[in-house]
C-alpha cells in the first residue's frame, strides 16, 4: 500500500509540473516579441521645422533590399507612410510603391512635371497611434475656422469623395511646375481637390493642425514660446484633446514662384489666407513657435503668424536671394543664401546670432541646412560640405566632394548623408566628416534620401528607386 501511495504521489507531482509548464507557455509570456510601430517619412526635411535630421543612426552595414525602375527621372525626395513609398517624376508621374518589395501599387499621370517633393499627412501626426511612428505637426489655436474663399484662387474640390472629410483621412499632396497643388488619397491615388497658383511649385507643402472652434482648445505646454503654438517642438501630446474625428482642421502651407505663401484647408483645398512677398519663393515654409519662416528671392526672411497670415515682424534683410528652406528648432533659425553667407537668427527677437562666410573663397548655397545636436551641416555648389558650430558659426570640419551636391544634407544620428550629382551617396561621420560608406549609381542624385526606420530610400534621375537595409551583419 505504501508503495502504491508513493507512486501516485510521484505521478501527481509530474502532472502538476506539466500543468505549470503549459500554463506559462502562453502567447503572452516574456519571450514573445513586442510589435514595433511602423516607421514613416512624411516630410522631405524630416519634420515641420525642416531640421533635416533624425536622432537614430542607421545600421552599419547596408545592402540594396529592393530596386525599382519607374518611367521617368526623379528629382525629389520620396515620402512614405510605412506601407507605400510615394515618388513624383519630372514628366508628371505620381507613383506608389510597396515599401517592402518596391513593386508598383498604383501610378497616376498628369500633363505636367514635378520638381517639388510631395508631402504626406497622416492622422497619427496629430493623435497618438501606437502602431505608427511619425513626426508630429504643430497645433495652432486661431480665432475662427471659417475659410476665406478667394474668387480668383480657382480651388476645386471633389464633393463625392471629400464631402465628409475630416482629419482621419490621410492625404498625399503634390505641387507641379504649372502651379497646381493637388491632394490625393494615398491608398488609391484618387484626386480629392486641386488648387491653382500662378507660379511654379518648387517645394513640398507643410502641415499644421487647428482645434475645431466647438472644442475646448488644449492648454499650451511649457515648451511653447508662443501661446498660439500648442506644440512648438513639433511633437503633439495625445491628451491635448480627445480623439474625436472632428477635433481638428488640418491646414497646409504651400509656397509658389508667384511670390505668395498659401494657407489651405488640407481636406478641401479652400483658401484660408495668403501672404504676399516681393519676388519668387522657391523654398518650403518651415514652422516653429506659432509662426512660419520662409526665405525668398526678395532677399528677406519672412516670419508669418500662422493664426492670422500676417507678418509677425518686419521682414529681415538677408543681403541676397535664397531658395533654401530655413531649418528651425526652438528659437533657432538657420538659413544660407546664394551669395555665400549662412545666417543664424533668434526667431523671437530677430537678432542675428552669427553669420558665416568662407574667408578663402565665396561659396554658393542652394540647398538647405541640417541641424545636429551641436552643429549644423551645409552644402555648397563649390563641392564643399561644412560643419558649423551651432552656437558660434565657427567651421568645425570640411569635406570636399568630387562633384557638387544639389541635394540637401541629411543627419541621421551620428552620420551625415550626402547625395551628389555624380551619383555618389556618401555616409560621413558627423563628428569629423570622414567617409564611412559610399554607393555609386549611374544616375545623378538631385534630392536627399528618405529615412524609413532602419532603411534608406533614394531616387535618381534615371528613374531608379533604391531601398537600402541592413544585411544582418551588424552586432
């Protein structure tokens, strides 16, 4: 009897152990991998301030993940919602490619051409979505949400597709050489509305959000230097307002060579306000502290109040024209001009903090700067890439290229990415400018790459789109 009881006790213990093991072997156990949010690249210069920088460094070893040939040359930076990659070409094509394979999802043909990068609006840029990692757009409180319609603006909207538009509708916005601005459904390529300007579009649109007037506006954060800008650091908090689908009106800013900055209702194309300068505008409108900053061919830096569309202060003289997009972070604004000077301004006081001019040879700047933690990176038409101290303007290092880089430099963590007109893609050390990696293409690179998480996507003027990713050898 004792022997039987002993064996039963042993079997019972084995059963209990097995049951314990099965109970802990569940899908929610610690060994399960937590899904990572899908990365995006919605703005050609990384964020609403056009900083030209992201904080993370790409993997050390990169290979071509996929390569796709489209019909025409591409002179613009792609954008991506993480599912598709969107490119525009010089002969009027807009194409969506699968982000994982590079295969074409849809393509639209327009009787025009594109030299301006597209812009992508995603609802996650306003309200938190744990499944998507995307840069936030500023939230601006204004006195009214009523659009000011301009009878001469020739704005048209598709009432069938756009009658129930709200901020949950993603948008792909493109501007062409004929002056047309068109919003599309990024999933299908279907047109939603078109707005007509009187000049060529050379730069991507910018976006910001306005809480709807019937809602209680969110309280300004401590980071805001202007009460009209709820989020001057370009990161929005999910608890600013509820996530009701009609909480926000999304607005976009579009510059044109007709000398105007247009503010449009992003989901209808209606004109909200228009700001006029004295000459062509070729840069994009950067956003910070409740204002937008733009340089122009009238040799001035314009600072415009986003709530009213009027000048926030008198235009600041630059001493020469510029087509570069100002890079803005906090109260710092960095802007080079074609005549060889790089300026650092205080965005609130308008004070020139410093200016840099090459003492050896006059440079010509046509691209936009990138802002690093303690330095900015600028590229000149004289084939030079310079790192300038962010506080003093002192040159820290210089790298000379074989050919000039028309594309603006891009900072990713500890690296500087430079795409040059001889088809060379360079990875330089942000610390000292030494070359760490390179790739050569038959086609010319005329625009900066896009950073999509741990991948890099770039297009050339042969119409070839390449996606680079880790080859798995990184430690």
